[in-house]
């Protein structure tokens, strides 16, 4: 079937909305989803501008929410009319999936970052030529086909325009804290970068019972929002020595945990230098930048650790419903980070995301959707 999709034709190219994209036929474990909305994530931008590369032309988008239209013959958990949020695909059968760590699926790359289906067939074509996909999903479309394991069913009393970023940004930030770092009540955490991922991590630190939750950014308005969402302290690192400021807030010790969402070399390094003895820093940005520290003096002597975390070590079918429960309880008000844009405004929305004008842009793809 023909669909409308936003296509990037070359490295650094703009999004072009075209209505001549051919969607692949459904396979037995597929569901066809009419897209309602999609978040724009910095991972989309990393692929668009070439910091991380699948190839071109490509249909991006990996924070989709929509309504199931059709299901394949092998699908067991969805029926037409179900509301879904979409996330990454994990095979469910490899050693790591069976251990309950789908973000470390041994087939993660071929399923999410190869640009094609595992059988090498195209998810999308245009005039007979292959157009690559992202995350086995490509949510910058009016309709898409994904496998059952990509989707998470959500209650129909929730606004699908708000929920889309639960599939990546929010689950990544919160999962890094709740699933990986696992701070105990009374411990301390600092989060560097108050974008959507950072704010989610900061709120998760509060949910975990951290008594010191430090939000760090260079934009006062974002720090003000962080305070509203649960930060105990804020630091504008443009105006202060952030390492000294963190230590001043923690009796000179530093924090037990840090999360860097910026991918900026100096900021990643500061997230490590601000750690207490035995502290752990999670660096989770998609970035071409590197850390350059003295491993003996900055890591070994104080038993500090630096870890990478993919997608918050999340199991979407567990973590997304958990975040929704937190949201309903007023503990995770993620929608305060969002701003809605029309699908036709995708380049403006992406520019606002890059500049920081909007924390989490949401593309409303189905403008007839009623809530």
C-alpha cells in the first residue's frame, strides 16, 4: 500500500514528506499500525546528520504511537483497534533475551539498525528502490508495519499524542536509573543535560528515593522545569564549576551516581569527576565524542566506574506500563516536556529540538485523532 513518509535522502539532508512510499506487505508476526504521533529524538538527528549511520535514503522515527489496523496470522497479543506504543525489536530467543536483557539481544543490530528486515527485504520502497528503516519501525509515516514484539499495548483512555516518546527517550532515561544504576533510598544522583532523557532520569532518581537529585544544564528555563519535576538542586554549568558545585551539595564527597545525556566530552568527563568514591557514571548519549581521563587517578584510586547503557536496559512491555503507572500517580509527569507539531512541520520541530527551544517535540501525524 502507498503511504506518506518523511524521507531523508542524504547525509545532513532535510526531511521531505512524500506520498509515494510503498509499504511492505505484512508477514505473519506483523501488525499494521495507523500512526497517531511520533516523538522526535536526538537519535533521529544523529542518523540524519551522519553521527551514526544506517544509510540513505531512510525513513527515521522510533518513538511511535498509533492504532492497530490489521494483524498477521501468528499475532497473539493484539487485535485491530488496540492502542500501542512502539519501541525497539528483540528476538526473544537468544541467550540475552532469555536472560531478560532484550537491549543486549544478540541480533539487536540486524533487527534495529540494518535498515532492512532480517530477511534483507525492504520495509519501504519508492519507485521500486529500497528506502531504509529505523528500529524496524520508522514512525515518521502515516502507516507502518512492525512485528508484534515491537509494540506495547496501552490503555485507550490515554492520549496517544503524549505517549509516543515512552518508546525511547523516556524509557531510556528512567531505565538507566531504575534498571541499571538502581540507587537506594538516601543516595545521591546528578543528571547532566535536562532534555527529555535527562529529565526522565532525574524523575527516576526522585522515584528511587534519592535524597539529593541534582539537575545540571546551561539553560535556566530547563533547570526551573527540573526543579518543578523533582530536582532537589540545580546547577547552571555555564556559570559555575560544576564539579565543585556538586561536591558542595554533597558534603565534599561527590554523588553516588551520575547520568550524562549530552555526549559532550567535557560534560562526560565532569560526570565522572563529580562522583564520590565508588560512584558510577552512565554515559548514554549517541555521540562521536570521546572521554580522555587519567584512568588511574580519575577511576582506579576512587573505585569509580563508567558504564554505557542501551535503551535504559529496558523491557518495553514491562517498563512502559510501569512509567504509565508512575504518570497516573503524578510521579512521572513527562508530558510537561512536550510540544505538539503538525507532521508537515517536521523540519521546524527537529530544528527546535536541536536548538533546545523544545525539549520533546511531538509530531501529530493523524490530525483527525480525537481524544
